[in-house]
DNA sequence: CCTAGTTACGTACACCGTACGCAGTGCGGT
DNA sequence: ACCGCACTGCGTACGGTGTACGTAACTAGG
């Protein structure tokens, strides 16, 4: 009997089956898919061990045969949706390819609004994350720069996309738990903001708000941000 | 009796006292300070209503006289540490001023490692956050650009700093709850990564790892990232 | 002065992650 | 062929969480 709880382990290094005893009723992918299904439908906070087990159709504690801790379940979830990344043959224009990567990542996160909240550097080791990273590096083959710089570019782009989509969506995820609507909350916040600005203590913010009264085009803002990050690494 | 739970409200718009009834034993700042003290000392996960109440020296449910939901307690915490931002008179070189802002924000987050996890666009309305934003805009006075662009720059810089420090620190925050050390976990993860790379399926990652075997200088990486974001908005 | 609104807070509920123990199952070694 | 044991499945239980609700004490406004 191995003392499982006290030794560090990576979920991906642990074999899915060891050969002895009865065959497991589900695969690791089944578990991940059930958790993803719940997160997509009811939000990340609804992903509890009990709910996932119920969705899967087994007892709660049976989950711990597949996943040592809930943290690892999160890791499985991120890897599962990372499989949705479409990996194409890079076309030679690394800036265009990287912009395409950014847009695809954004689309993925909009399909699964809980992903930004789970993004962590430690999840970068999962199988599908490695494939994704290798693909990004392949896109950067035409760029004449050391790998260190390329990795910094990829990290910066991914971080920017994650932050951006997170700001765009986690309020929507958050509002699910609130007893009032997002529109109502925004209205109250804007009213408060207006009252603060009206005091005259923030002249530049006041100017900023009178300058641009129209609704902001999120799509265009994202487009510009991506281009700026990519161009920041282009040789002059 | 107002039905408090069903109407949206901003914590900052709610008056701290209404005049009727016994005087509150603590101020809102006392509550925030107690929560910050716990988060600094024991991590964000230790910030429970019971712990904060105990730290403050009152009953658990008394907290709800000061804060309608735990979410608002988080908002108070972020605002409380936002007061630590040093606001100087901008010197005319907006790029230098912005770099200084970035470094100061990073230092603040390193003092309070739980801040990146709580960063959310909705917290941008707190009093000290408004002061901070106005200061950033003041730094950007010499830059000839519409306020929309300036706000995009500030958002991008803040997001990058937050992401960066988060990646740097939340593993440390996370490891507090794990039954093994961060070094042990890193060793296991690196071993697994090596075994995956050894399969030859990721030639570029393999090349990247053989290229740069030395330890990475986090300070220099951060410096470069800040400079890149700032320079991306400089007129050519 | 009275009363309505507020503070303080104990109790209770539903839910969480997961340690533990037990029954059943089927492969590996003899 | 047959143990034995490692494994799966899972019920129970523990200590934690946020917070709804009810009650007692208190004080300012009419």
C-alpha cells in the first residue's frame, strides 16, 4: 500500500490503469468530459465532486479512483478543452499566424467561459498544452530570434488573450450567482461612477468619458491589442 | 425594512452609518484591515467570514452589518491595498513614469500575493482605484493620443503586470495547501516534461530547452515585457 | 417618551472536499 | 487451479464554508 497522499505526482505521469483488480467503469476522458459539461452549462462553481459524480453516474468517492485531488480535475478539464485547438500548417507569415492563434484561443475561451479562471502556468505541461505550444513555436519558425524570445512572445500573447477574455466574461460567470442581473449591476455601478466623477476630483477621467460616449467595440479593441503585442516583437 | 438582498448595490455607494441605532463597534476600514492581515499571513483561502470576525473580535454574523456579501469583502480588501500606491508628480517622460507605475504595482502585489487572484475589472470603481487610474492618466499627459488609446494602454499594462506577478506567485500561494513542497512538485513536473520531450514529438521545445539551460532571470524578463508594452504605444 | 430601525450574534441549513473503512472483483505468482 | 492482494466502487463522517433567520439590546427621530 503506497502512501499516495504524501508524494508529489503529476496526473499525466500516473498511468490510467494498473492492470490489477476490476476494470474501471469510466475512462479519465469520461470524467473530464462530465466536468466540462457541467462547467459549460452551470458555471465553474457548479463543478463539485458530487455533481461531477452524479453527472457521470457513480458515487462521489469513486471519482477519487480517477483523480487524486480536485485540483487535478481542473487540470484534466483544461487539457480536455485544449484538444479543441486547431493546429494548421503555418503559412510563413508568423504575424498572421499568431493573430490567428489569438483569435482561435479567444473563440475557445468564449465557448468555455470558465477557462480563463483556471489558466495557470502549471497547467502548461498537459499533453494538449504541449501540442499547442509546439504549434505556436512552429508558427514562429520564420522569425529570426532565440527561443527564449519566442517563448516570451507566446507567454505575453496568451496572457493578454486570457486577461482580455476574462475581463469580458467572468462578470457574466459571476452574475450567475447574483440575485440581480448584470445590466442592473452595471447601471448602479455607472451611476456611482458618474457621481464620483461629478465631484471634479478626476478631471482626466471626466474628459475621457465625455470624449468617448459611444459604446466601445470589443472586437476592435481586441484586434488592436493583439496586433500591438505581435508587432512589439517584430524587428524594426 | 428594506429587502436588502434583492436590489443591486455598490458597496461604495452604501453609507457606512445611517444614524439610527447603536454605534457600530468597528469601521469599514477595520474590517478590510483584518481581512488583509489574514490574507497576508495565511493566504487568501484563509479569509473566511469566521476567521475575519475572530481576527476582528466579534461574532461571525456581525460582519454582515458591514458587508452584505463576501464578494464585497474582497472588494474592500483590494481597495485597502490600493491605497498603498504612491502617487508622484509626473516628470514629463511618460514612458519612464509608466515603467515606474508597473514596478510599483508589481512590488505591491509581491507584498500582497493574493491581489492578482482578486483583480477584476469590476473592482476598478473603488475610490483608491479611481485615484490610481487618474494618476496613470496624468502620467500620460505628454502622450498625444485620444483618451481611448490611453485607457487601452493602461489596461494592457496593468493586465500584463497582474498576469506576470500572478504566474510568479500563485504557485507559491497554491503550494501552501499542498502536502509536499514546491521544489518537489517542480522536480516531478520537470521530470515528466523531460520524458515527454524525450519522445521527439516536440522538436522545437526540445531545441528551446537545450538552447537555454541556465536559470531564467525573472527580473529581466519582467523589465523587457514592460518595455515592450510601453513601446508598443509610442509613436514611430 | 415611545417606537422604529440598527447592531450584535447564536443557531441552523445546505453544501463543500475528502479521510476512512468495507465489500466485491479479477489478475499475477505459485 | 488457486490464493492473495491490489484495485474499484461507494457509504459514512468530519470539519469546514457562506449565509438566512430570529432574537435581544440599544439609540436617535418624531
